């Protein structure tokens, strides 16, 4: 078992998170203790080679109902994994390494790229990220704070 070298941080079952250094400052995420790795809604996923290494280019859409503030990112491919959903559907996904800002802390995370256009949450935060010193309060939400109202409204606009 990995022991955190810092005090534990309380998180709710859903949180506003950020992806530091990417231009994605706010993204609504579900804290999913049933998932090993974190998952991010990504579109236009394209693999390519850079200096002999496998890379991936993808678009992150931080808002659920519109394409405002979409960001194109490029990352080295860390791994490829078959991920099984709770309904039993298996999907091969690319895995990238990214930092996630959760409840005021930065956590390094393996993140699978997947298409989740109809899902309320653009990201799932899995156990691999949570074991870096997070405790989940299943009765709480947004313990890490919320963006200002104008930003939250972007998530609801059609």
C-alpha cells in the first residue's frame, strides 16, 4: 500500500477540477472510487509519432453543452489499456500522464482518453489519483470550491 507523505485532503463525490498547464482551468469531474484510472472526455483523438515516440493529439471540451473554450492538447502515449465499463462494455483506450488540480492540490495521474459526449461529467477521477492522499465524502460536493458563476453557466449553455 502507498502511504501519502502529506495529510489527507477531503473531497466530495463531485468536484470542479483543473488540468494545470493546459489551459483547462475548470472541468466538472465525478470522483469515482470504482475506477482504477481517471478518464477524460476527448474528441478528435489522433495518434502520431514524434522523435520515434508515440504521441496523441486530442481536443478537450470542458463544458457539457457547448464547444466554448475547447483546447487541443498533445501528450506522449503512456500506455494502452482495455477498460471495462460498469455495464460490461470493453474499450481499448490510450493513456496519458497529466496533473489534475483537485481540492487545491495537484495530483499526477494516469488518464484514459474516451468519448463521453452525453455524460454529465467530462472527467472521472479514479483511485490511482485519489490514493495520493484524498478521502472521499460521498455526502459532499464541491469541497474544493467552485468557479465564479459566469464560468459555471458555460457548462449549462446550449
